[in-house]
């Protein structure tokens, strides 16, 4: 524990505080001796007993040891590892209350950062609460003192790997196998040279991409192959960067193959689409919410058969190809050239000829880019957490009548929407949240804007 001027007695003694609020990371906020305290495990309105975990000059941190007066929205966490694992932070809060909280964060960000308010607040988009997560990065650690391998997320209060038997939010095809996966890795000659596993799942197949610092031997390959076959998992080995990923095949005589043979894919049934991807590609974590989101985006853009649509940060074409089913033409732009290549492949696989893709750094100088010519009727953007502030003047210059902004960070969404409204005359018609990440503090949101008349 870090200490800053408090006596040993004061630091180690339990104390009682009232929880006033929650941080955007899902930690309770209390005050004591004129200082703010972030309290793990506390909910607004509760009286809790806790102990200090970190003491600083301006801000302390603490952990709840006992709830004295419970919030009516407190529930029993489903996961036995919730108090330790950093993968979730809100399992102790009822799911309905989680959505109210996230909606409040979005609206507060719009008001205080963007200085805007939506004309309509959209009802939250909801889906499965458990076993929803089809992408994850798991840490792996051989602990010599315990004679064991740990596989899981980082601990909530440190850099250590949490000792997990299972994960309730991971797709069950992997979430229920963590203990068995750890025991498998213990048998490998490279058990201390395998620091990370990337999980990626399609509708039919689930994959594990093992980051290996030393090549596995023949016995290792056989054990991994048997595990994958037993649980119907697609396994990969990654000794270096993404270009080094190889598929662990079923044939012992030819154990490694091109990663492009994976066959990972997901469907968007409402648009008769199937998108293929590679294990290192970005796809939305929650398949059910993603299907709803694509449908809602298309509806809010109000696309007609003569419309030309621009999809910025288009990735694999998740939105682009669905939009192309309704529009005259859709232009997708993405900074990752490999994703642009796969978006084009997905268009061809689905028989779509009215979608065009370009690779471009959307945070850099775009002067002379051909795709900025000709005007657009509709614009969609789904940027990373940093937002797309640099694009706002260019988007405004396109003259699109409708715009939908999908965001994984309410603060940058609010900043960019405020720019469109106050500087360029857009109207914020509606905004709302999607429950893409239940039981975590991550907020996925959407804003719908109308261009100036």
C-alpha cells in the first residue's frame, strides 16, 4: 500500500463513509477529512465500511469490507472472481441501473462538454447480459512458486493476472474453459514463454491466438492440436507481429498454415450478409448488439435508393455493406489498409458492387483525397476513443443532410457533436446508449444529427 503522511494505525483501521456517486470507471466516490476517496465496491447512497488501499496527497483509494446500508440497486455478482478480476466493475449493480448510469454519463457529457442536449433520448439498446463477449485479450502467467499457470484478465488493483476458473461475460466456448486451458499450458515446454492469448469468435467458430516468444516443440503442437479439436476451437500461433500469425492445422505433417484459411465469420441476417475476418481484426464485441446497431444506424440515416453515403472508420465493412443494400453508392474509408482489403473481399463475397473502399489516415492531411469529391447525402462515422475532431470541418463541407456518429467514448462524442452543432449549424436530433459491454464501465453510444437547412 502507498502511504502519504497518514499514521500506520489510521491507514489500517476500517472506517465508514457514505458513497455519493460513481466514477466513470465504476468506483464509488466518497469524502473524508476533506478529501475524495475512490471506493471499490461501493454504490451511490450506501453506507460502507472500508479500508485504505492507496493514500495520496489529494486523492485516496479504498476497498469495501462491509456494506452497512445497502443500495436497493445492489445485486449479488454472478462471478465468483468479481472482487479480484478487473474484467468487470459493475456486476454488483442491477443491469437496469447500469443502463441508467451509462445514459446519465452520456447526457452529462453532451451537456457539459459539448454544450448540447438531444431533442430525443433514445431508449437503450439491450442484449444478452452474460457470455456476450466474443473478443478479449487474456494474460497468461506461469507462477513458479505455485507451480501453476494463470489465464485471465488483470487483477482490478494491480498488474497481476487474476486466478480465474471461468469468466461469465466471455463467450461460453472460451469462458468455461479457462481452468482447463491453464492446465494445458502447464504441460507445454513453453509455459513460461506464452504471455498472451487473443480470443476472437465468429458465429460458428471460436479462435485462440497464442502469442509465443519461443517456438513450441512437436509435443506442444500435438497437445494444442488435440485441445482445439476437443473443444472445436481454431488455434493460431503468433511469434511476432500480426503478419506472423499462422493457423495450427489438423495435419501433424503440415502443422502450420496461412491464417487466411481460418473461416471465421459473422452474419447480419437483416441484410443477407456474412462477413469474414481474421483473428487480429477488429469486430464489435457483442454480436447481438452489433446486429441491432447496424439496423438502427441504417434506419436513422433514412437512406433512399439514390443516396450516396460516406462511412468513415469503416473497418471490415460492418456498416458499409449493410448501407450498400439500400443506397446508390457507399464509400468506406479506413486507416488500416489490411482492413480495407478485407472490406473489399467481403463486398465481393456478398455480391455487392456499389461499395468502394479507400485507405486513408483520417487524422492526417486529406487534401486531394478523391473520395472527398462529389458530395454525400448521408455520413456515418464510428471512430476510436480519440474521436474525430479533425474530420468535423470536412464532414460539414460535404453537405450531408443526415449524420450518425457511433462512439465508444462519450466525452469525445460530446466534443465532436458540440463542434458540429455550434460551429457548423447541425441539430442533435437524438442520442442514446447501447448495452455493448454489460457489467463494465464502457459506454457505447450513438448520436443522430440533421445537417443545416
